C-alpha cells in the first residue's frame, strides 16, 4: 500500500477557494502528497476582497495540531494566516516540537490589500515564529513590514534576505513577483532569491500577463512544503515549487468580478 508524504497546513480558510487552506490542500494533492489542515481563522472572501474574518481560539488551533501530529504524523508543515500574537505564539510553541521541515509564509496582507495580521503580532512573528522556519517565504511587502527593508530593484533582494535571516530561519526565499517589469524584474521576468546566507539561488521565470493571481503566495509555500516532504533539498524544493507556481499563474482564470485564482490543477488540465 502506497502512503503519500504527509503535509500539514496551519492557516486560514478562503471561502472563495483561491488562497489559504483551500489553495494549500489543492497544491498538496497536485504534487502527490496528503494534505492535512489546522484552521486558524475563517474568512468571508471572494474575488473582490475579504468581507470578514473570524479568528479561532488558540485552544482550537492547539487541539487540531495535536490531533493530527500525534496520530498521523507529518513530514512537512506550512504556516499561513496567523492573525494575532496569541496565535503566532501558540503555533510557534507547537512547531518547536516538530522535527519535520517547516515553511513559514508570514502572511500580512491579502491580494486585495486587506490586512490579515495585526500590527501587534509582528514582534511575535519576528522573535518566535521565524526562528522555527526551515524556509521563510515573504513577499516584498512582507519584507518591508517585518524588517523595514524596501526592495526597489533586484540587487536589494540580498539586503532583504539578510534582514529576514537575522530573525533565525535557516533559509529565506524572497519573492520578487512585486518588482516592476524591466531590468529590476529580470528583463520582464519574475525573480525570487533563495539563500541561507552562504548559498544563493536565483529563481527566474517568465512574467505572464494574467491578472488572475489570487493565492500565489499560499501556493508557492505549500508547493515548497510538499516537495520537502517528498525528500527534496531546500534548493530542489524551491525550484520545483517555482515551476509549479509559474504554470499555475499562467493558467489563472477569471472567477467572479475581481481577481481570479491561479489554477492548481493546470498540469491535469493541460492548460499550460
């Protein structure tokens, strides 16, 4: 009997299905792993934005985590939306007892600009959550929020990575998708920097002209966790995750009246 690698996501729900827990589980399935979940918040969310968010009690988060980890076990963990200092501290405490690789996606703002992390939780992210990370995967807005470093061009990404690594993760994957096209974006491409402070891996891909990009960050972090659960090294996992996300972005589709999701099933559908 084949048992797929087990990956756990600790994140919020996106009722529209494009990001959060829903994107995580779709990604994990698409990459041949068994996805499991610890729900941290429920959102009312669609293609236009987030209309409401309700955080779950820390006790409920702790119970879900222990239920899964103590019985089923995990080979990688990915975190997403942790909206309060209490939840950040709770999850960091739980992760400290896990030997599997941990991918921390320090979600701060939604694709539509809605705040998903309380300002009072930033210190907890810096001091207790990021030190648990095998890989931290901030985008440029999250880098600025956490470190004060503003990335205007590709060369600035090294400073951003160094600032994130100072908080304790083993690797930083700085997502450069928000860089403008042109020289700063790698001649119109989307560039990410993966580094542990010694090794550097620049991950480049074409920039697709598609506004339907909801769930990109959740998807990348989940793909990275799935590949780590399958036994990849961090550089191998990051390259494979980048390839998967690039295809999902290219195949992103319209949903509702706003920003549609990336297509987590693009390989099955042959849409790229």
